[in-house]
C-alpha cells in the first residue's frame, strides 16, 4: 500500500496559551446516529457553537462512506446504530484504514451505561465517551478539553503515523519542556514510542521515573510488558496479576497475563484468564478468536465453540473479521463428529473471504483435511492432502508460517512426504535464527518419524541462510557497495521473509545512499524492505534506527512528502 516518506518536521512546541481560542466555525463535523431526531439535536448543539460544515450519517455503512471521502475535524458517533456496523466498529475501521487524521476528535455517544458497552468502546480508545442526554455545556466542555489535548499531540501523532518513532519521542521531550499540564500523558506516550522503536531500556527508564512520583497502573503494566518481551515470564506474570488486583477492568493486562502464561507453557491458565477478560469485555473479535484457539488446543470443545461462534457474530461487520473463527469452528465440528456443519462453515469462509484473503482456498482445504483426519475418515483426508499437494505445485508462493506448519503436519499425517519437507525447508531458511520456531519444526519431523532427516535439514538450511547473509555483509564491509546491493537483492529473492537478511539489505542500501549520494529509487526500495520487515515483526530497534537514517538522508526538495511503497 502507499505511504509517505517520513518528513523532517521541525521541533515546534504547542503551548496551552496558544490553543485557548478554538474557532469551531471552520471545522468539519460528522454526526452519526440512527435516529433522525438525535442527529438534529446534535446538529443544533454544534450550530450553537458556530459550526457550519456538518455532515450526517444514519448508519455505520453510510458513515464509512463519508469518512472515506472527507477528512473530519470532529466526529460524534453513537454506539448503537441498528443493523450493520456499530459505533465501535466504525471507529475501529476508521483507525485501521487511516480515514481519520491524528488531530481528529472522536466522541463516542451512547445511552448505554452497561460495563460491557463502555468497556468495548473504551478498548478502541475514542477521545471521550458521552452518555445521553448531552447538554450543550457538556458537549462544549468535552470538545474544548479534547481539542486542546489533540493539538498538543498533533506533531507527535503525525510522526507516529509516518513510523518515525524516534522523532516522535524527541517531540515528546520538547513538548514536556513547555507543557507541564500534559507531562504525564507525554511521558506515557514517550515510553510506548521507545518500546515501538525496539529500545526497552529507555522505555523502562521512563516508566520507573513515573512510578517514583506515583503508583500508576499503566506504568506498572508497561514495565511488565518489557519483562515479557525480555523472556522474564514469571516476573511479568506476577506484575500483570498485581495490576489486575488493583484494577479489575484493566483489560489489556488480562491479555498480556494470558500471553505470559502461554510463553510459560501454562495453556490452561492462559485460557482461564482470557475467559475472564471476555466476560468483562466480550465484544473484542481478537480476544474471542484467541480464546477459541486456546480452548481448541486444550481440547475444551465447549469453550472453543462458544468463543468461535461469538467471534463470528460480533465480527460480522468488523474490519477485524478474519477466516480464523470459521476455520476454528469447523475444527470443533469435526471433533464433535459433525463434518456436515464443518464443511458448510468452510464453504461460507471461502465465500466471505474470497477477495480479502488470497490463501483462503488453501487454508479451507487444510482444515477440511484435518476435519476428515480427526474424525477418522482417512480416505477423504488423503484426498484433501493430494489436492493440497497439487495446489502447492501449481503456485510458487508460500503461505504464512503458521499455515505452513499446519499444512506440513497434515501432509505428513496423510502420507505425503516431498511437499511438507519443502515447506519446512522454506520455514527454516526464512527463520534460521529463531530457535523456538526451529524446535517446533523439529517436533513436526519427529511426529512424522523423520527426526534425523529433520535435524540434518535444519543444520543445512540454517547454514545456507547464514552464508547468504554473511556474503552480502562481507561485500558491504569491504566497500563493494554496488555488489553488496545486488547480492542482497538476490538473497531477498531466495529468502523473502528472513528478517535479518531484510534488515541487512536495508542497511547496505542506506550505506550506499550515504556514501554515493541520494538516489530516490534506491531509497524507495529501502523503505519498501523496512515496511515489509515491520509488518512481519513490529517494534524492532533496527527498524526505527534505519527509518531515522533514511529520513535524514532525504533531500530538502522531497521532504514535503513523497510517496513510497510500504
């Protein structure tokens, strides 16, 4: 998709005094509510503030159409919008599709006071949550408060949108120097930016500084996330449990606690925590999906079925909707010896996601084979395996790593040998320095009674990937930059998803730009590589560093914003 090059924005500070006066007349507004009377009341309230440009939508779908065409300054969106998308899903999709500016004020409006509704909306972080009926005084007060804060963070948000996290962190420091009112929020943002930049030590320093002043749960949760990322799973577990003990509605802490348990191999405990979180805030598509997969892995078919069905129901109009819940529920039906519903779900998934997910046919066929195999219909399972073997031979592209592993497992189980070996070789070469994943690959070989062959392949494939990378680095370090760039291009073709090779390829190109002068095409290629590796595994330190170096190399004439491929 298209993105813009990071733009070198000067470190401008927004002081509270400079934003006291808000001209509401020149802003663009969107009011979303399924009742015409409520829309008219909100419109009149905005007009009393001086607003002139006010659009209205009566449904989530209509709102998405307007958001795709107009950049609004303020959105007032009801939570319950009748049939179709609700307000939470409109906000979620607008954020994912970048249909709102960093400075856009989003106010979620609802007559709902239930914990479930408020928690669901809060998870997607609207700028404020207003309970009906809304007076003009309340609306103006909340608009003023949120608008002022948005202006304080405007430049920082823009840097984040451009994925220039180090520049965003510097902007936080600059703003703290002139704005003590928002210092705590700025420190919180700075810590998150350090994490996203792959600099946990600096993030830890910010969290510890905040905790010296006062015991904030978000700072404690931040430190726990760093421990989790560092592999300190038991310490992270204790910290997240402590946060939940202090605030039982801190939903993200439940998700992170479950992840801590998963990394410790305690799947039952992880499942129990996700179940608790899903009861508190049941409208998260991602959480219900994760709960379903954990329950399926544990053999708790009743819980898996409940979670997957809930995921499908709440995900119907959500941008977070994926085939996973349909495929997972099909697996549950297979375990319950109901292949008829399983196959219906697979057909439904293929119809629903034929345009959004290129590999849906492959994944549905894998699930079909697993359903047949687990229900004891080995003849049909073998037929599915043969179909998959033919599909792999017909296409040179490879699916994502989890799909590769699942496919290899099925193919081995039904007696196919050559195709799963090649799949696992692909996985190893693209992840040659990931010991946990390589252990998982070895277990698949062991289960197929090919342990020795698996060990030999892992050794050989690891060496092949390492040699590819090392030769390119050697050319770079000996000053043969042109040859190094060409070599790393070939290496990327051989192992297109190997993160270390991708980073080294980008590093070689940055060095070439530094030493031989700026070249727009080479810079665009470097940006493309970095965005690809950030998609594979976000939040790595080298990503932030190389993005920063590329931004500094960009000529002034291009800093107004040049399109790059991401």
